[in-house]
C-alpha cells in the first residue's frame, strides 16, 4: 500500500493477495483498482486491462456486487464470466475483486475473497497508523528532550555567571577586607581568628570557581570544546592524581556546532567523574578525532572494569549518567557505546555525524 494513503491498492500488494486467495480457493482471481483497471490477476496477461464491468459499476456511483454472464462477455471488454464484489474499507470503495466461473457457484468465493482483502487492508491500516503515531510520539519526545536540555544548559550558564561575576567578587572583597583587618589587629589574639576566617573564605572562593567551571566553563563558549576539555582534564588530573593522556589530533582551534560541543563536554565530565568514583584507575586516555563526516570521541581507563551483566543491569535500571549520555548522543543522530571487561578497564566511545540528519534540531545554547 502507498505510504501516504492507507486505502489505495498497490499493485504489488494486490498481486500478493491474489496469489494467496487463488491458491486457497483454487479459483481464478482478479483485483481491479478504483478506476476498474486490473492491477493483479492469476492470469498475468489481464493486468493493465480495463475491466469494463467494474469500470461501469464504479463510475455509476452505485456500489454493488454484480455478475458477468456469457452475454456480458460478448458485450463488455476484458471481462470473463464470474462474480465481482466491491472492496470497501472504512466506507470507501477502493476496488473490485472478481472470481471467474459460474456466477452462482463462485459468488460465495468472491465474497470471501473480498472480506479477506478488506480485513487485510484494515489490519495494515491500523498497524501503519500505530507506527505513525509512535513515530510522532518519538519526535515529540525528542523535541521535548531538546528543550529540557536547552533549559538546563541555560540555567547552568546563568548560575555559573552569577558564581563567577557576583559571588566571586563578593568573596574577593571579603578576603581583601579580612587581610586589611588582620594588619590592623596585628599582634593581637584576634589576628589568628581573622586569618583563619580569611583562609575559609579563600577556600570558599576556590570552590565557587570550581563549581562555576563544572556548571558551564566560559572557555567552552569563548574558545570551544578543545580548550575547555583540556583545562578540565588538567584540573581533573591534579585533583584526583590520575595520569591523563590527551590526543586531540591537531584540533586545537577547531569549533563544532554548539550542541555537539556541549554534548561531548558533558560526556567528558560524567565519564571522568565515574572513573574517579568507581574505576580505581591510574591512567585515562582521551581522544578526539575528526573525519570528513564524523567526530570520534573516546575515553579509556585502565581501571577494574565491570562485567557485561553489570553493564546491562545499569542500563536496564536507567542509570541517570548512562541514560543521559546515551540520550544526548541519540539526539544528534550519533552512536554511544561502552566496552568493558572485568579487570581490563572501560572505553566509552561516541561517534557523531557532522551533518545533522534530524529535521527538528534545537541548538543548545548557541
């Protein structure tokens, strides 16, 4: 059947039905379209002929069963003695099915054949409508997920700027004030307390800077993925004492679409965080390569790894980190894979096409 019309007989589909019915009933069968043209027949020579009996009935507007007599065979073109029944689906006549033979004897066969065709078409119609509804639902879910990610990233950017511009400035002013105060109370017992408070505020300022970078580094927007990723990996290596090897294949000045950059950056964050928490790794390799059509991004650790069963369990339980990474990549029509074995480390691989194949792409915080 045609894709955009559930109730138009396709010749290939009609021929397959004709073959089935003819074999089951052991009768010569034809199927005409809504103009009376034979589009399927047990006798293939009849295909493309205009069945004048069917054409006359259809053009009259009086949809009904009719028989073809020996006399009709001589008067009408391209007809044979037999019985013909309209194919009606959801109130519309979309064709005619005919069975050759004595009209009185084959009438029942013709009616059975018509019911079979109608039932098959209605079943296919329902199935295609369900498939279409599912496709539309999935598209709406993708659009909704894009918007959710867009809002999340915008909020991250806003909070990051507030931490960097407002809170950091306020904390810096407090540190300066405490330093001045410590000089004024120099030599007194209050000086120690003031210096301790200054150290607390300094640590808070460092934490605010770190949190601002994790939420949304300014480098990501200003200089792109490569610069932001390199800075993040360097800080990560210092913080956790894990050696990192970076291979960005000469992409130091390369910029990608904003939605690609933020997706790969979030995957880098999530994966490295998981490695620090669970992998017991001493070395991590991060690779970013670009071909004519795709971006290849991978993160490999030498940690304890995990079994395929534990990975399946994590995925089945919709682990937020794995689920989030997988969904982000899927929205870019990419591929996300995790390979691991117990005692042999883990590799997370992402492949994203440079040309977005989705029609409803929403750029994330351009």
